[in-house]
């Protein structure tokens, strides 16, 4: 059983992202602009409708914005597929940086989108029963459902699924032709903790910095949990107020996130396939 070299994989990811940051920006800026603009208007509408629903005590008023958010999430996955296919090809040495911009949607992008969608489906299959059972137990005990607890369940399921299904997904989509998630599960066997360490080293510092900046912008972080609807409504409106800054910040750090994840996925895939590594620093 082959093992993922944790330190070498993390090093490869950061070297690739640092040395090819300009190329990554050239490959993803067009779909990233589209995703950022759609996300901004979708969240702005959702926050406004959520505030109105709390003020009027009418949850049905959220239906249009929830549908809009669902459409945005599907479109965002399509755009992410375009970005990751191109950047993974660069990490594999099969593509050079574009002269100005890149935007294409073909068989590989469609395959990447389906893989993303399947990963989300696996997470939901695990997550939804846990949330439903947990909510029923809390209500039976006379306790209100805490949104913070629901968020913790969400992140726990994602953290458990990512090392086995998601860490190798971009590289497998581009470099192989078989079923993606099945292949990711087989290839990552015995490497859960190693891949989890790689993912934490890649995403952890960026997410920590992003959350700290968000807390500063929102004055210590909005209190979205609690029994006071007015307090929750004020927190939501605070999020809406800083949304332009948060969207801009997300846009700026996206090339780094995509470059790091693509570089790590390709490096780990090569190690598990026992293939010679390219000098991705060139």
C-alpha cells in the first residue's frame, strides 16, 4: 500500500501555487468573476428575504431566494469545474498559461462537474439523516434546534468525506477515465489521516485568515443563533452590509485556493500512482 508523503505534497502544493500564480489567475479569472457576481446578488437577495421573513414571521417568503441560491450553487459548481480542469492540466504539465483569459466547457469540465455533484450527494446522504434525527431528538426533549450545532455537523461530515473522496478528485477527473469517486476511494485507502493533514495544511491557514477578517469586518462576528428573532435579523443585516467586502476578499484569494488544491491533488495522485513527479516549479 502506497503512502502519501505529507510534507512533500504540501510543499509541492505551495510551490506550484506560488510559481504559477499568474498562470492560475489567467486561467480562472473569467469564471471567477461570473461566480463572484452571481454569489453577491444571490446572497444579497437571500439576506434581505431572510430579514423580512423574520420581521414578518413568514418563512414562506424565503422560497424564491432559496431557489435562487440553489441555482447559484449549481452554476458555481459548473464554473469551479471549468477552473479546476484548466489548473489541474497546468499542474500535470499538459497546459500553459493563457495569453489573456480562458473559458471552455467540454467533456472534462462536464466530468468534473458531475464528480463535484456526486461528492455533494454523498455528503447529503450522510448529513440529512443525522440532522433530521438530531432535530427530532432535540424537539422531543423540548430544546430548540441550534444553527451552530447544524453547522458543526455539516463541517464534520465534510471533513470526514474529503480525504477519501475529494482530495484526489481533481487529478483523477483529468488524468484518468474511470468512475471518479470509486477510484478516489480505492486509491486513497490507508491514507485518510495523511490526506486530512494535507487538506488542513492547504485550506486551514486561508480559512482561518478569512474568518478572522470576516470577524473584524462584522465587529466580532454575527450572532446567528439564539431565540431572539430581532438579534438574528440584525446579524443577518450586518452580513448583508459587509457582503461586498467579503465577496471581494473571496475573489482575491480564489487563485491561491485553486492553485494549492490542484497542486496538492496532482502531487498526491502521482505519489499513489507511483509515477515520476514533474518539476512543477518550472
